């Protein structure tokens, strides 16, 4: 069983999205977006953020809008709102 697709001479072919630094790991395009996206990964909530969450939820803002305004993931917003008993509007 081989390690992956090979060319005629038996060398393992690399996908064009990979660069030399992280070949076989994460495509270069994805690596940049992953680091930008999770810049605040698992940061504790501050008192100011909780107050802002309550205010935005009270105004009836959608989860996606709150997430963007607070620069936190939708999942993080949902989890914290549930923990604190804050209702978030479900826009359809």
C-alpha cells in the first residue's frame, strides 16, 4: 500500500495548493484563513463582552450579526448565551 498518488517514476505527487514549507499538511491558502479565523480561540469572556451580548440580543439581532459584531464564532455566542440564559433571535 502506497503513501498516496505517484507519478511514473514513483515519486509522490504534491497537490498544487501545497507549498514546500507545509507540504503534506494544510494547503497554504487554508493555513492563512485558519489562523485569521481563530485568532481569539478559547479566550475568556470579559464583563464588557457579556454586557454587549445581552444588549445585542435584547435588540433582536441575529446570531450571525452578533458574531460578526463581537468577533467571536457563532458557536461561542450560542454556548455563552445558553449558559447565561440569554435568548437570541432566530431570523428566518
